[in-house]
C-alpha cells in the first residue's frame, strides 16, 4: 500500500496540533466502554470509531483445506503499543473461526509466551534453536496452547544472542523465512510478534512476512515512529521482500471518552486513510489481567467488549486478505 509510505514522511507528533493532555487519573481511562459495532447495521450510515461508515464483516466460510499459511508480522518499534496483546487475541479469534494459527514469539522478552502461560525460563528449546541449531525439527519446539487451533513457537532471552550470532550468517535476513517455509504448509495463518526495535530480528520478520499489521497506540506521540517504520518496510520491500504489504494500521488503547484519543485517531485516519482498520481496540484493564491469567481475552472474558473487538478484527483481517 504505497499511499501509506507517501503520507508518512515528515509526520510526527507536531502534526497533532493541540491535544488534550493529562485527562486525569489513569484509572479513569480504564473500564469497559460499549463494544464497537460488530455487525453490519442494515440501515446503513452508522459510523465506526474511525469516523468512516462501518463495513459489512460477515463470518468467513469455514475452511475445507488448510495451509499454506499467510504470514503476518505484528510490527512497531515502539514498546507497549499492543503488539503482543494483539498477536495473542487476534490469533485466538482467528482460531475461533476455524483457522489453524501459529503464533511466533520473536521478542527475546518472551511476553507472548508468558501471555499464553508458558514460562520462557524453563523451555528446553525455543525459536533460537530453529534459527541457529542445525539438528532440531520445528515439531520439537512448537507447543499447543489452551485454545484449540492455536499453537505457539516460544522464545526467551536466548533470542537476543541470535541477533548477535546472525550478523555473521550468510543471508542473515532470510533466516526466519527459511524456518517458516518448512512450517507454512501446516497452518492457515502465522502471526509474528516482533520485538520493539528495528534491528536484525525485526528485519527477519519483515522478510519472512507477506503482510504487516502495525498496532498504534491512540496516544499523542504514537505517530512519531510510524515514518521510520514505513521507511524500514519500504527498504525491506526494495531489497529483500518485494511482496511485502501493509495489511493495516490498528488503533489500540483507544478511549472514546477522551477528546485526546478521538483526535489522535482522526489524525491517523486522515494520514493513512483506508489503511487504518475499522476495528479499534479500546483501553480496558481486562487486557493486563489476561496476561496474568496466561490466556487470551476470548477465553478469559469471552463476552467482554475486548474479546468482541478482536473477533471483529479477525473478520476484518480475513476480509482484507480475501479481497485480493
Ligand atoms: P507491546 O507488545 O507492543 O510492547 P503489549 O501488548 O505487551 O505491547 O501491551 C503493553 C501493556 O499494555 C501490557 O501490559 C498490556 O496488557 C497492556 N494493554 C495492551 N492492550 C491494551 C488495551 N487495549 N487496554 C489496556 N491495556 C492494554
Ligand atoms: Mg510485545
């Protein structure tokens, strides 16, 4: 989506104009606001949270044949924007729709693994072994999760050593691609949870991926890093992976009750247009709770607005993928 690249350069927090800061006690930002519309309003004309007409997002038909997987990197070099939360919950929602999903933890901090109840310190093997080991198969490293149809390729701090060791490898940017090529036939969707950096690990993720989803916190400084990220994506497209496309920008931690959040989302939509997903993830304390529980929100609080948002996102992601 070239238009995203063209609008991004020069876009920084200064473009926000006057924002509404410090809207009070952070606790007041939390809570469970009403869910976003999840079905098509037959009367038409209902606006979604991004200010655009809410689209028809039907449940996709069940799959009769599985694989080969579409690989999607969840990427933003800023930490704490909802990459890991979105990877887990989008993955779980896609699994609910009957997709065979693999989540790849590609952050040495192992938050994705923790969020799915796996202790990264006690792993016998992790993605590190697949990247740099020569004598281990992926089936020995992939583990199931509490959700049917949702598997995990875990990571831990060993992965930070991989980043150093990969520097001296031949075709170092394609190392993850080589690993995932073998796994791809066994899944419908592979989501890669990237580390908060644009280093060699993230370049590997972007080289392996067909699509990128950029989670973007609905906060004043959130757009700052997006120009750098779209620049990096453009370089990867030029030099390593011409097929790579931005699938969408996902607004996260949105609070419809603050002018600030609404303004940020407005700016994002005016800068990136249709690239922005209609689905927006609201801020709710349920998400930090799910990390402690070690399971997705779709099973921890299945009827919550947060769970419903990720189900809507799953339908939107599949609709965008099938639209091509
Ligand atoms: P990243 O992977 O980009 O660093 P995380 O997904 O780990 O970001 O999210 C950072 C923190 O914010 C975590 O504690 C997570 O539970 C919390 N969080 C994520 N999404 C939301 C949300 N929509 N509302 C409230 N808290 C959230
Ligand atoms: Mg993370």
